[in-house]
C-alpha cells in the first residue's frame, strides 16, 4: 500500500510486490525525485503527472488499484488477499457459495454479437460465469485490451485472463503481453488455476510495436503459459487467430481443457484477409462486377474448411464445442477434475523467460 510519496530505492522495493495499491490523493512513486526531474523543474509536468496514482494505474502499469483513502486501501488489500493462500505450498482459500455449478448462462446466448467485427465486453462474460458474478479486476486502466483478475468457481479461487474485444478489438500488444504474463506467473506461484477467455484476432500490427520488440514481449506470454503447472482452462468465445491464438493458452502449450462456442473461429487469420491473399489471382481474373460474388464464395469455403470449431475439435485443438449456456457448468466440472493435477518438472532454479 502506497499512501504517500515514495522515492528511489524504496520505490524499487515497492515495485517488487505482486500487487501495488496507491492512494488516489497522496500516493506517489518516483525512482528519481521530482526536484531532480527536468520536466518538473521546467513546469511541463507536476509531481502527480510524473508519478501519481492515476499515472501509475494507466501509463506505467505499476499500480493495480487506486484507493480513495487509507481505509479503502486496506479493504482492497484484504479483498485481494482473500483469494490467495498463506504460502506457496498451500491451496487457495475456499469460500462457500450458493451459486449452483450447473446454473445455465442464458445471457451469453445474445451477449456476443453475430457480426464478428462488433465489440462486446468480456468482463460481462466473465461475471456471468463465475460465482455470484464477482470478478475482481486488476490493472483495469492499464493495457485494457486484456483483462486479468481473480474470481471463484464452486468457491475455489481462479485467475482470469481474457481478451477485451471492445478495446483494440482484443489484439495483443506489448503492454498486454507483459501484463498477462506477470499475472500468470503470480497465479502459478500460488497454485491458482488459470481460466482464459479468448477472443483474439492477432497481435497488434505497426512500426511502434515491431520496433518496441513485440516478438520478445509476446514470447513472455507464451513462456508464462507454457511454464505454468497449475490447471489451465480455455474458453474460445469468437476469434482465435494465428500466433495470438497460440499465445492464449492453446493445446500446444499444454493447456488442460480447451472448449469453444459454436461461434468460434480457429484459423491462421480471418477469412476475409486470408482469401484476399490466397485467392487474389483468382479474384482478379474475373470481371469487376463478379469479383465480390467470387470473393464471398471463397470466404464461405474458407470458413467451412478452416474456421469451423468442429474442424479444430477433430484435429485435437479443442476438447469440445459447447453451447454458451453450458459454460459455467463445463468449466466447474473440468476444474473439479483437475484439482489433483500434479506436473513433474526437472530440477532447476527457474526457466529462462525472455525478459
């Protein structure tokens, strides 16, 4: 809990925490004193703009939550701790719930739009499935194209990772990859099962991302999932394309239970883009007035051959294709089976994550 200004080595020590909560009014973190920062001296930015709570919650990604005051900070800390075990050899706390595991999720039938280009809120999907609709989201204002946080299924703690289609269409970028990878490793350290809600069209393209090292930072997400030994469950709600599909806890990364809704598409890329590349000569060879009709036919053929979730299930990339209303029941059932999961690993200090 950071309720006042913290500077220098103390700020470094604070950043070692898995979760940092800053007070909204006085909570500030600086590596160098504002009095030594040229932009502050010149009046371009004030102390709050350099290292205040809102800055660290939205830009730097250091603060996972912002507290109104000291009492609120303690309440938030207690809420986070309620999901965590006392130590890394213990199981997470169990909390009784009256929410039945076989509750139907009828709301999900209409929550995801039929148009694959229309956004929706993945947080609402998570809240509909988890116990009592309680999802404690962390780092909400930072890299908000991906969501992370704690919830419960049948009273047992789970770590939630999900793409957020209403921000950047749910694409993965540098900040989102780092944010999710850190959380996955935290859950793995404390024996917390991971449930991934996937709707990802790919990695965010662009010069800024490529020059910023998206290849290296994206690899952190793959490494975190591959290294995690806790139960790993994945639900594909709509898109699962290309390398981003691999990065979101796919079967190839030893995920334990992967299911998809009938609306899901698992492919190298979207049908429209793939057809424009693969069949460009065939499309360009027909008269102008016929091009759109030929293109739509080829798109339909591509979806039937590659994008259908049943094709993915036949290839072993999915364990099942389920109706949206069965989501809670299926995840609860799988999590209960995987409670006894134990994974042997060779003796070593740690893996070599691409930092």
